[in-house]
C-alpha cells in the first residue's frame, strides 16, 4: 500500500472554520472542514470558483482523506456578531 501525506499547517489569529449554520446561529470547528481546505488548495492552484478546471479537479481531490493530527491545542471563544439585518 502506497500512501502519500501532505501536511498543512494553518496558523493565524482568530481562525474560524464554520461547519454548521442554522438560521441566525453559526458554529465553528476546532479544525478546518474538507471544503475549506479544498477551497484554499484550489485558490493556491489558481482555479477560479465554479470554473471548468475546478469541476475537473474536484472529484480527484474530494476523494482524499482529511485527518487532523491532534498535535496542537485549540480553543474557542464566543463573540456577538449579528448575521443578517435587525428589525428596527
């Protein structure tokens, strides 16, 4: 069995990896979602969102396994960001 790994390290202040939103509530994960990582990889490859090149590459990269290694400590905090418009 031949397995190749590509380690990626995302390190920036106040990263937010949204994985679920329902109505006015948004949650964030402790690590990036697969779609978030693929979006970053596609952008680095210069593939425009919705382009034919992106559609050709998507099945190939979507078949890959994403696994956080757990060698880092993450923490979250809550802020009060309003989504949408407020009724006045």
